[in-house]
């Protein structure tokens, strides 16, 4: 059985503190990698960014997982509700 290496990338607060143009470039790079099959773990406190780039959102509160939302169910309301649960 052939084994294929899993390609993955981890990013944490990648776009925090950078200008709008640079942020757009970083987001495009993340999207391009995901389109190539790379699994991306994006950690961000910027909810609009998360909702823009997601296909699945995991929400944590006080160190525990409170929601696992598929992209189509990951709304600002759903994420915020899970974040305070």
C-alpha cells in the first residue's frame, strides 16, 4: 500500500498587526495552500478572518472544546455562543 505524506501547516495570529494589503496576501496564500490539499490549522482571535477562511471551526473556552462547526454552520452567532458556553 502506497503511503502519501500528509501536508499540513499551522499558523497562529498570522495576520495580527500587519497592514490590510499584507493581510490579503497572507489570506490568499492560506487559501492557495488549502486548495492544493494542505491541511491548515489557523489560530486567530479575528472572527471575520476565521469565518472567511474556514471550512470547519473548532471553538474552545477555558481550555475545553465547546463546538466543532462545519463551515456552513460557522456563523458569528454560533461561534460566539460556543465561546461563552
